[in-house]
C-alpha cells in the first residue's frame, strides 16, 4: 500500500467520484452502488478500474468521455504507480470508443510516455492511445523515438508500432522492427513479430524478414510472423502449414517465457489457432488439428479452437449443431455459447 496524503486522497476521490457520476444513468450498474464501490476502493487503496468495471467507458456517450478525460489526465502524474496505471488503462478504454476527447491532451499524454517515473504498463497503454489518435498525435513522435531508444523490450516495440501508425511517411519504425526481428534475444524477436502483425500492410517491406522468421526456433516468433505475413500478403500457403505443424508438435506446451528474466508471457498456441481462424476457409487444412485442440485441458484453447473452426468450416451453424449432440459436455456447452453469440450478432 502506498502512503497517501489526506489532501491528495480527497482530490483523487473527488475526481473519480465525478467520473462515476458521469455514468450514473448506465443500466449496467446502479449509480449508488458504483459510488459506494468507488469510495471503498479509494479508502482501501484498491483497484479503481475493477471498482467501476460496470461503468465501462464503452457504454458512455462521447460528451461524457469529454468530461472524464480532463479528470483522468492529471492522475498520470500521481505519486502512486497504481493510480497512474489505472488512469492510463481507463484512458485507453476511452480511446478505443471515443478518441476525439483525447486529442486535446496529446501533450500531457506524450509527457507521461517519456517520463521515467511512468510504469511500463501505463506507458504502453498511453502509447496505444497515441497510436489510435494517429495524425492528431504527430507532436508525440519525438517522445516515441525516445522510448524506442531507451525503453524496455516490450515498450520499444509498442513505441515503434505507434510511431509507424502516426507517421505514415516515415519507415524508421518499421525498419527498427525488422532489425529487432533478427535479435539474439527471443523476447525481442517475438515482440517485433507481434508489432509487425499489428501494422499489417503498413509493414509490407518486412515480408522477406518475416519469411525467414517462419524458421525461428521460438514458437511465439513463428506464430506472430505467420500472422504478420498473412496480414501483409494474404497468402496462406506456407503460413497454414507452419501453424499446423506447431500445433501438432506440442499443443499443450502453451505458455512460453522467452527469457528467464522476462515478465511477459505468451501463449503461442492461442496465437496460432486464432491466426488460422483469421485466415478462414483458406486454412481448411488445419481443421483436424483444431478439432484435436477442442480436447485441450485449457478452456481458453478450447474456445479459441472452436471459434476458429466456425470461421473455417463451410457451414458453421450446422457444425455447431452437431456438437450440441456430442458426448463431451464441455463441447456441448461451448457450442451452445457460440451459437447464441452468432445469433445475437445477426440480430444487431
């Protein structure tokens, strides 16, 4: 728990109470309960995002977000790392839904990105905000270049991705990701491949380097390189075979820690299975492999495999209907959930 001065606590409490009040009309969570939960979270120094999870910014109107943003931005310099992390997370949630109110706060967000006291996770969320703002965040490019030079492995990658999305005429960031794809450190290689997969066609020049990375000894590098190549070229031939081979080789060896000192974990099986679903019918050769993954002991892999199969098979609802009669209860439940999701999407 971090020591908190009474005046500071009251200031933060007031700001966040206003945030909660802005959402009191949402049906997801009664307003009084939201205020109580938020008050308790502040007093106990608990997670603020969790306390107001029922007041997700995605259900707010843009004018409400416009009132919230100026209240959250000052918290980016709060003395408590936890508060800075949660403020950044909420700003990212707002950016995903209503980015316009954030355009006036680029300078403050960029300053937090560059600040040495900003926690790594908060810095990554804020760089994502800048990437979402694109051209409106052009003044932050030098701050992103600073992170590329001095940040941690994952931060550098996120900064390069943001820079490439903001400055579409400068290939500096894509060039740097290609360099990192050949790093001796596995974590740097898979984060670079992940960054290139986010950029998609923007990273077209990385095609040859990604093709080489399909033979990388690290499964996460291969999985993300396959995803990046698909998004760049839309050619599934070699990609599907690499993904199928990896899933067949060791489907239960799922979570890989790239280095002994790394704080980042990656589930390459989920990445591979999700990518096959993204490819769709052209990944038909992976059907048998994904069907085997339905019997994984991990429910996340089961669900990912099923959703990918739904995107690959010719008649998804017929396929799910057959699973409703399967002898395995977990598959019946998954199929029923997926059918309901498909039908709900159709009515929207």
